[in-house]
């Protein structure tokens, strides 16, 4: 967690200096992205909110994304991650939306992705999405790796 808090501290400083905000929609990282961002003193200056969107029901209730909004998409994909990031940004009125959706393990997901697979996206002044494959089945290690990758992507996006 120390690595996550250190990354979040740098991101928080960047966001505060620029007067920007962030919101989060995460899944298999289980809230670690939000926990890291909130672990920084003064986080209320930049963190607007977040949700752990772990199920289809959570997607509807927390993100107001009905089944029709994801027609032709599957979770744990870059297009779905971008949709979540955009939705988080728009719903909270944030400068940046960040999302993560994948399979932490120890087994894969119903879509055929192996444990250690996740897609991460950023939506804001720039948009980016990427797929991570850790090749590991350790659930807790994957959750930390997913959160670290998401924070790294946010750090790169906010540095531009």
C-alpha cells in the first residue's frame, strides 16, 4: 500500500496545483484506487467520489448505466473501461474520471480473461485506455497491481 499512497500523493499534489478533480469507478481493484487517493491529507480538494462497480446491478445503481448503454461491450474491455471513466467524470462533474475493470483471481472471469487481466481508462482533457496482464493468480497482489497501474495512468495523464 505504501507504493499506492506515494503515487497518490504525487497525483494529489498535481491535481491541487492545477485546481483539478477526479472521480473513480473501479471493479476488481476493490476500492484500492479510491483508498490511495483518499489516503492523502487534503484529498477533499481533488477527490469528488467513487464507486466499486463490481456487478451489473452496481453498474445500473451506482453509475446509472442500463444494459442498453453497454450493448455490444463486455466488461474487462477497453471500451467498457472508457465508458466507466467517462461516466464517472460526467456524473461527478470532475476534471478526470478513472476506471478499472478486470479479473483479480484466483480464476479468470466468465468472458475468458485469465486472472490478472484488467482494463484501465482515463477520461478528461485526454483519454487513454490500456490492458494489463499480470500473469498471476494471486488476488490481493493483482488488486494492488491494478490500482498501481491505474494511478500510474492517471499520473501520466495529469502530467501532460
